[in-house]
C-alpha cells in the first residue's frame, strides 16, 4: 500500500499498526477520528509531504522517494532522525532491558547465563550510544552547516573552514558492528539458550529485538537513501561554485 | 541458507522473481533493487550474496559494470534475467541465463544448480571442529588473528578462514557474541574472558 496524504490516518494504522510509534515521533497521538493525514499535519504544523515520505519509507522497505527527495529541508530530516534517536535511547532500550530482566527471572536462567546476556546488551547499548553521539556531534552539525552555506546564509569564519575539511563520504554508514551485535543476540536466544522451559518471556524479548532491528534498519535506510544523496548533491554544488577549494 | 538478491526494474517481474526464489528451499531472498540506485555494487557487496539475479537491461549509469564485478567469483554466481528476444544480443559473462518465457520448473532447476555451485564450506555441519574450538577459545580471550597464527604455527590466512567458518557455523559474528556462546557452552571459564 502506498500511503497518500488524503488517506485517513486511522485507515493507515489499520493497515499497519507498527507505524504508531513513528507517528508519535511527530507529536501526533492516537485518537485520530476521521481526519486525513493532511488535516492532522496542518493541525500540528507539520510538513505533510515529509510526514508521508517517512511513513511510506517505514511501511514498505522497497519505497524509494524520488520526486519528493529534494522538496524538504535537510534540517527537517535531521530533526526527525534526532527524534528517532531519542526514542531508541529513551524508550526502546529501557524497554528491552526490562524484558531481559523479566526473562532472567521468569525462565529462569542460571546466574552465569543471565549475567552474560545482561552484559552483552549493556555493551550493545554503549556502542549504540557512541554511534548516535558521533552522528549528532559531528555529522549532523556538518550537514546543517552545509545547507546554510548552500542557501547563502551567513556562517561564521571557522565554519567555512570546517566544510573544506570534511566530506560525507568519510561517513559511509559504519552501522555495521551495531547491527551485527543485535543479530548475534537474537541468534544466541534462538539457538543457544540453555535448558529453560518457559518461552514466553524470551519471545516477548525477541519480538522487541526484531522491532528494534526493523526500526534501526529503517533509520539507516533513511540516512543512506535520503540524507546522504542530498548532502552529496550539496557538496557538489559547493565545489562547483568554489573550484579552488580542496576536493 | 544461500543469500539471493534480485535486480529488476519492473515491479511485476520483480515480484514474480521474488515469489519464485521464496518457493525454493535453502534460498533466502535478501533484497531487491530496481537497478538505478546509486553505489549499487558497493551496497550489494555488503549483502554478501551467493546468487545475483539481474536483468542487465535494468542497470543504468555506473551500475552497468555491476555483473562484471562478480565475474568468475567463486562465492557469487550471477544469473541474467532476459526475454527470449534478447537472445540475439551478445550476452556474456553470466553463470547462466533465465528467460521470462521459460517454464517455472526449468527456472527453478537453473537457480538450484547455480546455488549448488556456490562454494560455501561448512554450512550444513554446525558442530565446531576441535581446531575451530581451540581458535574460538583464543579469540574470546582477546588474541588477534596474528597472535593465534603464531601460537598454532598457521598462516594468518588459515586463521581468517577458520574464523569465517566459526561465524558461519554458529551464526554469531562479533567477539562479544562468541564470548557469550563460549561461556554458555563451557568452552572457557568466565574469568578467562578478555578485559573490555
């Protein structure tokens, strides 16, 4: 299903209820009534094309926005990506930690296994945090600066130097290790969990891990498919304007 | 499981190929593309496909050179998706040709044959060998592949191959994940884990 802005948001959620947390990231909450996506976005002061693009990207992994790609600002995109980061760190991760605790108590698992899995997830969380920090402290500020320069908005002296010394190609998604750790955790639970007889708490945990994985993949895809091409286009324009600058 | 990726511009054809691949046991449909995505070769390399089913006429721009990049690779077989009318053009460099006009069972047979040709050691046999267990122990104790090679009088290349087979057999890639496995299976006591 291709989500269209004239559809009722309630119908969209009937088709795909996993969109609810994504919708929440925009400050929109359940109780949609019969309002269309356009109406709801107007009420919340949101860019409707951007909202629909994000919903489609999340709903259908094969969706790839072509026309809309250049219509919304990079600032809007980064604002969304940061909101997603918050929801990973403040909602998903604590929720999974609780489910791990629940599993170690109810299964029950021996002390060593419990400790191993708990530590493994802690380690994973630290790595995810580090990755997010790097994006927010290095990459996003650079991209925002680039957009300002491209729109001929004033930037301070040191900033233009920064642009000459950085390039988005230096950042080609090194999401990999974070992805692999999450996969390993799932596989350890599915294949190697020793001698327990109560699958329900493990299943609850697995479901959340699969959901986090989907969310993270989606996030990486939005970065790779939308953010990076936009940034590369801006870098190219800038270099053409200023051929004396470093390549 | 053999990893399959599909490149086909037209949605209906792509959906049909995907359905066929999903019907064949032992194959896993990893992802599909239209053929015009930027940096497609690099993206596909990351997926480490065993089989690539590609309509060469769907490829545009830099992606045109994509099938060539995988030519004569032992680990990846490339099959062209074509119409009968394309037979007249010189199509070369593919491990086999699939025609849209062909019967389902012929297509399935061709795909299975190529899947069987992919060199993929150790995937059906999950038990680690004694050598692999030794290497796994050193890995989770925090030794580098070079250090392990020196200790066991092996080349680093051999250690790398063992590591790849361990990852494949267990379905665990990271050192942290391997550590959890090793302790849970009493291959190593907790105290001997590498300091983080």
